[in-house]
C-alpha cells in the first residue's frame, strides 16, 4: 500500500514544518515499511544547521524514522480512531554520511518487538541506496 501526504496525515498528527515524510509504502502493516523524503533547500533548519554548509540534523533523521514507524503501526491500527503514538527512546543511533539540501532519502523501518503497548523498531536511512544512518527506537501507543 502506497500512501500519499494526505493519507499519512490521516494516520499521524504531524504537520508542516514538522512532518518529515513525503510518501510511505506499507509493506507489512505494523511490521515493515519504507518512506521517502526530499529535503528541499529551503527547509527551515538549513538556515542555522549550518550556515554555509547546510546538513539535515541527526535528530530530524531519527524523527523521520520514528514517523515512518508511527505510520506503519497506525496503518495496522487504523480502526482505532482515538490513539497516539508517543516517542519514548532512541538507541544505537549512528550517522555515517551527511544529508544535504535537495537530497532524496529513504527510511526503512522494521518492527523488532513489543511489550504491551510499547513497540520497538529498527530504522535505516538510505541515500542513493547507501546507508547513511540507523537507529533503534521505541514508542508507546495510547488509546483515548
């Protein structure tokens, strides 16, 4: 299932300028998916990170992986309208190569395990099919 921007917005609460996923492919609902993002040269954070040598901040890369996982889980749980996916932890984050303005990247996330309502995922970011970063992270799903 390939989701566009509006379909993504129906699954997670993030909005511009803090939505870092343009499209998402749900490969296995709740378990595995990939998203893409084109980091345009006019992204708000490039002004300060870093002037004259802009790169995408690591925290935004991790956030994009987490948003992708949130979409993958929320797609599986879409029958529950009143839910939130809350970021809990980040581990083993590595940043191997910078992401620059006008770079298009792919975020691949894979479910590792869950305990009650806490889900743990592994994320990898690719630029031109080269791994540029990775992390493990967890999030809690709450129901209202």
